[in-house]
C-alpha cells in the first residue's frame, strides 16, 4: 500500500469491524483504561497507521466477532459481524466500491489467512461485493455501478518465505525465531494450504514504513515480539516482495506478475 501510494495510486482500506473484542497482545498496553475503551483506542491506532502508509481508510460499521477459544468452540456473540447475513454485510462494501471506484481489490483467502471468523466473513463479503458492485440490479440504492478489474488474496504467510528468512539469519550467524513455526506447520496435518502465489510485488524499499504502520497498532503487536525478530536488512535480502494470489481478473496479464496493476495499466490511466 505504501509503495503504490507513493507512486500516486489512490488506496482505500475498508475496515469491516471496529476491533471491539480484540485481544491485547502488547504487555505495555494491557492496562485497565485501555481495555475499558478498546474501540476508541483501535480507531486511534488505525488513524496513525493510515497516516504512516499515506492511504485513505474508512470503517464500515460492523461489530467485532472476537476469536472464540475452547473445545468445543463457544457460539459467536449476537449481532457480531460474522453472524450477519453475507447479503446484508456486503452492502456497505458495495457502496464503498461504487464511491471509491477501485481497479484492484485485495482481501483474505477462503480461510481468512488464519481462521478468525471476521477474516473468513470478510472474504465472503468481498467476493460478493466484487460481483455485485457492477450489477445495476444489485443494491440499486447503494450508488452507481462500478466494475473492479482484479481481485487478489493476500499470501503473506507461507513456509517458503519463512524458510528464506530463517536460512538468511542462520547464514549471518543469527538466532532464528522461525524454527518453532516449521515444527508447528509440520504438526498441523489439517492445515489448509496457502493460495498459490501468482504475484510478487517488490516492496523492500517500504519495509520500514510497513513496520512503523504495524507498530502503530500498539494493542495488537508487541514491538519486542516475534513479528519484529527478523531485521529489516535480512528481509530485504531474503524476501523483498509482498505476495498475492490473483483470484479473479477481467484483464489479461502474464503470470507470474510483479505488479497488481499488470494488464490494467495498458487499459486505464491510474
């Protein structure tokens, strides 16, 4: 997002929920006053992150479902995003697409990246909105139809990437934080395979911006934790791209791609 914003592309982050039931994963933020006002804190964090990235962002108004734990899993709360009908939940996103008029849309894969109910629901809603936004008979009171041209799934977390980071850290004589990930993935026989990587966008020059934006979500990440254990210089050498799976396309582009707008730049002015 930071790369494309720098290039002059308009970028909008559509945030489906407010994170009201999210966990606090940073010990420094695990304080009563933060817990008591988490929705406001999450909005302030998002404001800082979007400023760092140089993008626009809007909340679409649904209530966080939380991440259920236990065996069996408890039911999701009444009124939460993941329990909303997909048809109803898609309307604000259809409206946002018709107002913003994007050529490219990014979302989670069918498994949500990891099986958070709101991630899975976001996938369902985005898939429906991609098809409904150009249909004049769908959501006819939600703006003029608009046809997005490509739909991608994030493919950020896959074993090839972590293996490359792991091996580069070992080559430099550093302690790798990724050994545990490999053992967990091997043990998880039922783990869904990640989507095929079709598109790798060079982004190494923006990894510092990416890290700063992630740290802006201070309740959700520990700055001394796992996500920041691999130095940026290692990441730039070992895996300098952000990765995606092209799920839908109405234009022709040659795979593998190195640009989310491959096939689009030839047709439209960005």
